[in-house]
C-alpha cells in the first residue's frame, strides 16, 4: 500500500437551527411520518430561514474544522467548495468564504458534482497538493437545498435538508501513515434527467414563466434514481476496496452519502460490511447532498466512533449521475 500524501487534520459541520419534522410536513403534504420513516429512514431535516445565507452556517463549519486542525486563516493555501446551491451565481461562494475567513493566501473555487461533491473535492484537493498548489487546503461541502426543492412536491420535499461540512486537508509528514489511501470517481451524463433542474440556467434563463412552471426547482424520478444509486454505490465501494488493496473486512467504518437508509443498507450488504460499522445520521438531517458525509463524520467523531488508525470508507452518488469513494486511515 502506498504512503498517504494528504490527511484530514480537522473536521467541522453546521446546520441551520430550524428543524422541520416529518410531522410538520404532514401539515402541508399528502404524506405521513410512518411512510417517510419506512421508505427513507428520515425523521427530520434542518431548513434555513429565507434570510439565512449558505455562507453563514458554512463559516461555522469551516472555523470548527480549522480549529480542530490547529490552522489559522493565513495558513490556508486553497479552498475547494462543493455545492450546487451557492449564495449567488458570480463570483464563486469559495471566494466569499475566503474573504469571510480572511484567508488571503488561498486560491478558491467552487466544484459542482452534486452529492459526491465533497468526495470529488477531497480527490481534487489531494491532486492539486501533489502538483505543488499548497500543503493546507480547506475542503467544503455545503448546501441550501431548500432553495431548489419544491415544498409542495412530496417526492422530493421529504428527502432534502440544508447543512454544511468542511475539513482541513494537510500534506502528510514522512513519518505519518494516516491519510487518503485510495480515491475513485465516476459519472454517467446519460442519466442526467433522472434528477435535474430544467430551467434557470444559461440554456433557459430565469423568467416569470420559468418560475410559474417551477422549472427552477429539482425534478426527480425517485424509483429510477434509487436503482441507479444502488448500482453506483456498489461500483464505488468495489473500486475503493480494490484500489486501496484491502479486503472488505479491513473497513472499520463506512460513511456513506445519507440519501436513503435502504440505499445505505443495500450498499453495505453488497460490500460485505455489517451495519454495525456503518455511520447513519440521515434521521436527523435528511439528504444534505455534498454536506452529508462531513456531517456524518463530525457526528461519528462526537460519538467516539472515529479513532486514530481506523480505516474509513466514504462513498457517495448523486445527480449527473456522479459517484465516488475515498478510503483513508484516520
Ligand atoms: N408520502 C406518501 N406516499 C408517497 C410519497 C410520500 N412522500 N412519495 C411517493 N408516494 C407514493 C407514490 O405516489 C406511490 O404511490 P402509488 O403506489 O399509489 O403509485 C408509492 O408511494 C410508492 O412510490 P415509489 O416512488 O415507488 O416509492 P419508493 O419506495 O421508491 O420511495 C423514494 C420513494 C423515497 C423517493 C425512493 O425512490 C428514493 O429514495 N429514491 C432515491 C432518491 C434519492 O436518493 N435522491 C437523491 C439522490 S442524489 C442526491 O442526493 C441529490
């Protein structure tokens, strides 16, 4: 096995204060708490207030990650920000975060890869480090999905929530065997319309008509997404295990994208990893896209489930279709 080049030195996560439970959704949607729990495992999600920016709670997550890593803003060489819901179209929210942190020495850009955005960003940040673009990179996954979710669409409104996560990725020292052991990324654009936003992009600029027809909001073919997700997650766990040169029983903790408990269970079963070694927190947050894995990692750490030396696998899928996985020694 190759020596890791970069390691996660600190993690942080945050979510808006407002909690919307399944029972709250029963008031406005033709759904029930029992249906949502049985079909998804979700019990509540955090939803930002209209005037609460993505930057506001992301800043809390970033500061927590930096504090845990013992890193000051001036130490950051770069910021990769995975999101599909930036506060504004131009400039990147990564630049807003660079300014808010006062990280004057950091380059900054956004990365769009939907739910595996944080997994993609870790991989990209490690690659940039290996080409000399810095030794200390802030990797963020954060979303305000409530701004692209139709609150009256029961097939999506029950699933998604808002949240933010971040880590400080640092170059390892020669005597350090902790860090990223293997990464794997994939995509299939042929499946784009299983989960997409038809309007409000450059092909169909925002108009009153777009808004009236809700073409600026997410559309999803749930059952087809489910099938493609199980396939993508299985392919990703297989590839990660192979690339890391490890047997499945070497995985101490699987931290999957938190989309649906049944997808997580199918993934774990395929990979031969018992559910006792799988981190699940979608009951609290729902699906927060690129924030879901760092939110789960932070909770795992708070619950004492992350110990130095453990082998962790991160795996995610999402709109695009995109997928990816990372194996690391914690
Ligand atoms: N409440 C009650 N009934 C519902 C609801 C709801 N919220 N939503 C759908 N139903 C009904 C349907 O209308 C259907 O009724 P019918 O049998 O009379 O036609 C029935 O429940 C079953 O519908 P299915 O769509 O087959 O239900 P399924 O078991 O597939 O669950 C779900 C739906 C939860 C959306 C599931 O397909 C899923 O999780 N898919 C993956 C979605 C996902 O992960 N998306 C994000 C991926 S990428 C990213 O993370 C951004």
